[in-house]
């Protein structure tokens, strides 16, 4: 029985849309989290179009995923008119991302396409001005805007958030996270996870930031950094995105009554629940480790994003990582840089200067087109898995 109720399309057919899953075959990651792979794992969704300005990428993408030439487009506008998708992924580099998303909204406004949800890569836009314009335009037309900060839709993180909402940890006190990488492209994952696990409305009201160097902070490029964060619900946080060694991708969500501790938070899914309890009757309370209540149904965060989009379309629910949250996460990254520029002082959010941006120089030609024979980066465990013959490459037949 064909139960496909929704049509999807992808704009920008590079790594995050297509091949990123190959880098971690055989590791502990829950696959898929490429946009195309995630769509293909959800039975209700059919991919009806894919667009890219480079014919090499269209050809490779079509062959890999079994899309006929009639579903491959050079012009995304033509695809939106002909294929009439319900949801669209915008997976280009960040430069044209805002324009493409705004074009989609305008075409919906003019009745040229029927897009209900835009799933945009991170960072959502380069500047806060663009983010403001995009969020406003989507709200006016009624198009759902969601950012690919995937932990917001990861089943383990959703389970942890549900426990926080149920009061298992009590009042939230502190969120401490260690990651590694540039703030707007990698830090957004960990900053987003911190917002989810802070509870309440998930918003930061002020912060103090430190960038990786004065030179990097003086420019407009993405950069690594650390920050002390004050959440609106009174919780506090510390996020380290400078190199963190063996502590990379660890997080502790600390409440008055308990702590959720995440180790190896990218691929190991080592979640622990700690509460205060008596080892023997009458003894002083001491930290006690419990089995973390694993979600009963498990799928990848990418699949979770697609499932969340469907729920939002059908019920009007706000996405787990909405466009408004995407703007907030960009604003946090910019505020960290601004704090460093001003001498590591407190910076209140929202930022007054909406022209602030994180811009990244991009080559017009994707690396996969320029260097088609260059080996793709691979995770260490994926390299071992391939050598030992464990796992298999996508696509799944």
C-alpha cells in the first residue's frame, strides 16, 4: 500500500544533502542525517525533485538515489512550480541560503508553489537582518521554517527534555557543554542542545563570550569560542567550542534534584541519569546513577526532523528547532564574538545591531565538482568498519 502523503524536494546537492552519511558508515552514529537519506527513511514522503546549478552534482545525485532526469533541475524555481513539493530542504552553502528561502516564500505568496515547510541548513542566514526578514516572511505567509540543528529532534534529547519538563531534575541550574568547531556551523548543534535541555522557553538573555583569537574576532568569518550563558528561566550555562580533547561532545544538564549526563554525545549515546538518594535508610543523600529510560522507538535525528515537519504541517505545532530558534542560535554566535570584541563584557540579547553577520568565503565551485577523485573525509570508526567489511554505503535499495 502506497502511503506517501507528502512530496519533498532538495536544493543544493552537496555533502549535507547527499554523501555525509558515507563518512560515518559503521560508527555509532544513528543514520541517516543527510537530507535525502532522511526523506527516504520516512514512508510518508516521496522525493519529487532535486536542484543544483552544477550538472555534475545533479548527475551524481540522480544516479545515487535513483531519480530520473525529469526530476533533476538546474533552476530551483522551475522545480518548485513543476514538482509542487510540500517540504523543501535548502542545503546550499550559506551565501545564497536566505535568498533561496525568501524566493520560496514569495512563490507561495504568489500561488506558484505549494510549499508548506522549509528545512534550512545551519546557519540559517549570514546576517541577523536576513534572519529577521526570513522569519517574518514565513510567519506572514504561514510557511513552516525549521533549522537543521538536529539534536532538537533527536529521540534521546527529546526524551531528556521530556524528563526535565516532568520535573525529574527539579529546577534547572546549569548546562555545561564541551564541543569543538566554529560556532555558527558546529557550535549551533551544542548551543541548540543546551537550549533544549535548559527547559523553559529555551532562550538566552545575556552572555559573556571569548573567541579563539583577537584576529578572528575582528573579522566576519565563523570562529570557535567559549561562552557563559544566562537563560531566561534562571539557569546558567557554559559552552566550550574551543578544542576539548576527550571531553568533546559531552554535556551535563544539572537540576536541583538530578543531572542528565551525556558522554560521547555525537555517536555513543551514553546518557546517564543521576539523582540524590539514600544508599541505606537514614544515610546522607548521595548521587545515585540510574538507567536512562531509553526511547521506545529510535530513529536518527535527520529522520526526526522529517517526522517533526509532518507533525507541524498536520497540527500547527512549532518545530523542535524553529526559524525563530535558528535566528536565536545565530544571534548567540554573534553575541559571543561581540563580547570578545568589547573586552569580554556582558552582552544582552537580542542584539541591537541587526547588520551583524558571520560570513564565510566560499568557492563558486563545490569541492566535489572541482576535485571529483579526492577522497571524502571519513570518521575513524567508519574507516575501521570499511576495512573490516562492516556496514554498507548508502543508498539503501
